C-alpha cells in the first residue's frame, strides 16, 4: 500500500478521495493503547472489547476516507453504519454545525422551538412521499421508533404490534419489543410489549427452497393467514413495522409483491404501516426512501442515520390524520428539534439534492453489484450477492448447495479487507455471515474499484487456506 507524502496525495486525503495507505498493521499500537484504557472505564455492553477484540480507533474522517489513531488511511464501505450519506465530515455540514453553534446550541424542547426546526419539518414534509407531512424530530433512531409505536397505538386504540423475524429497530424498551434478536431481548422479556414476529421475505433462505418464487412466505401469504385466521392468536393489531430492506438481518431485499401485500393487508384490517427507513432513507437504496422501490407509501415513516450524515438526529414523519390523535405535549423531550442537529440535517439534505447523490447511489450501486457478481463466479465462498442502490450484501457460505453459513471464513475475509485498508466491519446478518456494505454516496469509482480488488485478494487468501 502507498504512503502519503506528495501534495496531490495529501489533497486527495483532505478531499476524502484517497486510496488506502497503511503505515502499520491494524489495529496498531495507538489503537491497542486506547483499547486498554477504554476497557477500564466502560461497561461490557458498550463495545466489542469484552469479546477479546481490539477495535481500530478512528481519528479523522473525510468523504469516503477514515484515518485511524495510528495514521492508517482507509476506504470506508460502511458510512459508519449507513450514516455518512453525504460523506464523512462533509465541509458544508461541518460549516452549518459550526455556524449554528456560535449562535445557539440549544432551545427548550417543546416549549421554546427554533427556526431550524420549522425549516427542517417543512423540508421533510416536502420531500416525504404521499401524505406524510408532519414530523416529530428527535435524536436517535430508537427514539423515532418509540414515537412511531406510541403514535400507532394512540391513533388506533389498539396495542398489538406485528414485526418481522430478522428485523431490528433499536434497543430502547419499545424498539427492542419489535426487534427480533434473542441475544438483545432475553434479559428483558418481562419488560417487552406485546409483539408477534412473522417471517420476512428472505428469498435466499426461503423455508420452501423456492428462492422467493410463488412462495407462501415471500409473497406475504403467511402474514395474511395470521391476520385472517380467527384463532391465530393475533388480534388487536395497531401496527405492522417493517424495514424496506432488512438491515441487521443481512441486507435482505424482499420481492416487490411482498411489500405491496403488507400495505394491502394493513388497509384491509385497519392497521397502521410503519416503515423503518433509518438505514434506507435519503438515497441509500438509489431512491429517496426505501419504500419508493416498491411504490408503497406508509402511514408513519421513521428516519435517522443519513438524515444529517453524521450528527445525531432523527424524525418520525406521519400523516396529518395520524398525528392529530396526539394531545398537546404528550410526547416531548429536552432536545426535541435541537437547532444544531436541524442545521446539520438541512445542510445534508441540500448536499444530497444539489449533488444528485440519490441518482449517483443508484448508478454506482448497479456497478458495485455487477462487479461483485463477477467475483461470485470466481469465489465459491460467495453464496449470494444482493442489494439495491448502495446497500449491497455478500452472503458467505461453505457450500452453495446446502448454503451452510461460512461465518468464520467471512470474518477472516473482513479482517483481510482491514489489513488492505478497507473498512468493511459491518459484518453480521441473522446467520452471522453477511458482509453488509454501504459506502458513502460520495465514494469515487476509483476507491470502489480499489475496495473490490481488496475483497478479491482477501477472498483468494482465505479460500486458499481452506
């Protein structure tokens, strides 16, 4: 790997368009020292350190580049868990944050709002599909999900929620209730609200082995059965919450007919449809919102992550009819509509619009998937390449016939990428074998090609050792 010394190299680094440059094998000595310090002052729940892992500590970011505490320069294929849509430390967003911070960092929640909050709510109303026009602005995705669940219950007067197996919506109590991961749920079962989890359309691992074609699960038939059978044990349903593309579950793209069936069933049964767009919103799927891919408009939509490309802010966007179920000041918080967060979001949305990042994500995503499908022909560990826009997954398997998950082999591939200067550490899925890639939408094709070649090399190394 190259090192950075020339003016052109440094300019690329400042511009966020640099290629990898490694000065020490990661995690380097500074990351190791910081790991030791952090492990002494944080509880086990806060990082991967208690697993015996030494994380790479980030020191500086720009565009599609990350510089770690040891000076290694990486190309990022995560966007920091799908956050840095407009690029890490985007100058326009940084300037908006600095300018607003000089004037006012905080206004008083629901009692004393601020101008930025008005402008952001108006912008979201203009941008959101259909009749979604009213926004409750918070700080994290989990907060937005909590708001959505409470809104659905107060609007319908019902309590049960239907969510999907493999779905993840956050770790606060209400959001955890609709998340399906047993590891997160187990200690708190007696605190979790009434939720039924039904199968999500996962064509590659369809129980009928049909790959999604004419499948009872993948066309929404199972959900319809649950809602129509008198003695299914499921009644009093306030909402169905779903991700347009499952994130934690493994970048799973359902068939269009599945999502449209969910919308139809909600209409037929008086159920609120909540779309969790925290990952998929703002260009990630090559559309402004993930539900656009299926020509479906939800009743409530939650957004976050890429909304401000790095500053903590989220929103629950709903129809006016649904919003009117609330009474005054029933659900507020101290930091509701924080002026700095709103300024960051407005700047991020302007960048996405003016630089046509939604269209760019669609075009680069097609290229990315095509290149990975070429790799699939060369590497037997790749069971499936799937995705939409710049939300692209590679599922690793030991055998393409049995589709047995290649969890450990995939982890070695991810480490090989890290050693080659590519951050691709969003590795998981329901079977712990999916490389989940979501580069900043500003990544250059040269950077993307470099990352793909690094993946090719890492796969070759791992496969040769099997």
